[in-house]
């Protein structure tokens, strides 16, 4: 049996601005967002942070 929720679907932005060259800041921001229930992260591709971000995927 399939159950559907009647609650309204909403997107709520949770924005972090950080220095992408700082891998600790990137990791901390990623974990902080994930702990809030954020499962999609959008941003610019930067070769300084791509290895840190892809390590979580």
C-alpha cells in the first residue's frame, strides 16, 4: 500500500559561504549541512575543493 503525505513540499535554503581552499572549512560546512538534513549541495566547481567534496559522494 502506498501512502502519500498531505504536507506541502518546500525548499529551504541553508547557505554557507566559505573559502574553498580551506579543506577543513569545506568539510565542516558539508557535515553541518548534512546534519541539518540537507542532501543536495550546489556550488561552483573548484579544483581546490573538488577532492574534498567528492570524497563524501
